C-alpha cells in the first residue's frame, strides 16, 4: 500500500473534498421538497447521462459482458446506492455537520477492511495516530453539536456509520476493479448507471414520483449540482486518486470535507471562523501529515543529519 502522496494527488484530494463538502448543503436543500430515494436516483441518473456521453465522445466503449457489469453493480451498490441513501435518510434526522463527523470514520473502517482481508499486514503507529488526530479535529470543528447529536436519533447515526463502512469497502473493491483494465471514466459511468438500475424500482415503489409536485428552481439546481458536480465530476477525480494513491489515502477526503464546508461558508457566505474551527483544522492537518508520513520522515532525517554533524 502506498504511504505517501505527491503534490498532484494532494491537489486532487483537496478538490474532491471541496466538492463533497458542498454535497451536504445541496442535500439539505433537496430534502425540503423531495423524498430520499428520489434525490439519490436523480443524482446518479443525471451523472450517468453525462458520463455516458463523455465515454462515447472520447471514443471509449462500455463493456457488454456479465463479469464486467457484475463488478459495476457491486461498486455501484457500495459506493453510490447504499451510502447515498443512508446519508440522505440520516440527514432527515440529524444535521449535515454531525453526518460529516460520522462519515470521517471511513478511513478507520478502510484500514480495518484492509487488515481483515489480509491486504495490509501491519498498521503503522503514524497512521493510527493520524486517524485519531483527524477524527478528533473533525469533532472539534463541528463543536458541541457532536455531543448533543449523540443523544438524538441513534438509528440515523448508525445509518451514517454504515454508509462510512460501505465507502471503505468500495475503496478496496474499486482498486480491484481498476486492475481489470477499465478506464477511470468507464468505471465511473458504469457504477452510476448500475446505481440507477438498482434504485429505479425502489423509487417507483416507494416514492411514486408521478404523484410528487414539481420542485422549485432552487431544488432543481441543488439536484443538478449533486448529479453533475458532486457525483459525475467527483467520481472521475475519485478513481484518478484511487489508481495512484490507493484506497486508504483516498478516503482521507472524509477528514477534509468538513474543513472545506467551513472554509466555503466563510468565503461565500461571510461566516466567521471560531477558535475551535481553527484548532480543528490544525488537528486535521496534523492527522493528514501523520498518515502521509513525509513530515515524520523529514523530521527524522533532520535529526539524523544533526547527529552526524555533531559526530
């Protein structure tokens, strides 16, 4: 497993965090007028249309064999259909802030999955320290609402944690799927198409969309942003990082998403940052540095050099 990331991978990771950090906001808007399953279906179906068009515009082709689509259905279930439904449903009972804290458990679950499958034989002390610092930082950013939320709807919180576990499994499985020779764009288009096929009968049965009133412009724009930016574009970046940095490094995005949400609020909505927010951001940054390992190596290398000079 790759332990460090280069500057390009960090840039893609931060871009993905900014995109996914805004998804909680768009979900909150969509929930004002649309039911859970319909939001998720519109999100993945809109992304599928765009990605299919890109696949054929760029001269690529989707696979048409059962083994390939079996993999697409699996990654679509683990990475889209299941976690999206769990998160959106959970946000009907708990805040997006608390949801982002619980989703930050994804890297922890990822390491446990890798360990359980025997892919990662040992877990270094730096990675464990980094995970603890990152989760602590996210909790500090959200503030006392975390502890208030833990007294709320337990089922919703468990649903978000289950979504985090699903994301962790998807990261591991997605790396395996990439090893079969499919391009990033084809895998991305395949997973959202598979998610659409999985969710369509559920929506027709549960939501009866033909009975729903037409949403207003704000809701339609929020859904479009979820589909085109937070799903289609985001998963192109997602699989690009996965192919070079690996599943554990990729899932560090769950630490950065709440940070990006606070930063975007300060820039575009004039929201001020408190001392707790800055402390949380520092903790998240320290956690990422510990997991990445470069800062520790540089520090250790500088100490060795000093000792050699003293000799």
